[in-house]
C-alpha cells in the first residue's frame, strides 16, 4: 500500500465524523443562544408585570381611598402586592397625596 493511499483513506474515513462534529457544535451554539435570549425576554417580562401590578394597586388605592398610598409597604399590607424582592428593587417616591407617585422596578443583577 502506498503512503498516499493510506492518507487519503484515513482522511476519507474521518471526514464524516468531522462534519458531524461541526454540525453538532453549530446546533449546540444556536440552542444555547436561544436559551439565553429566552431568559432575557423572561426577565424583561417579569419586570414589566411587577411594575404593572404595582401601578394597578396604586390606582385601585386612589379610587377607593381618594389618595395615593404613602409608601410601598402600605401597598403590600393592604392591597396584596407581592414582588420577588430577591430579584427586584422597587423605587416608590410620592410627592403629594393627589399626585401619581413615581414607580420604578429594577433588576438587582
């Protein structure tokens, strides 16, 4: 057997495995990228939902009591607002009883 025949037969036998490994790595890369993007979208949606629930409770308080809640703790105690405080920080700043408070929900990370 000639040296060239050995090399070409060796390379010919490895080619399908190399192609399979490359395709596998590409698929793995796209799957991991998809999971990362889904996680980011989920985090953004969680922030949006948390802020919307606080705003609904603030408006509900104003409609029933005639004034905005004095602080976020009041909302938690009286209106059942539950926020995962290990993931989010709530900024609640009120200027006056009859002016809508400034509400911001931020990711801790």
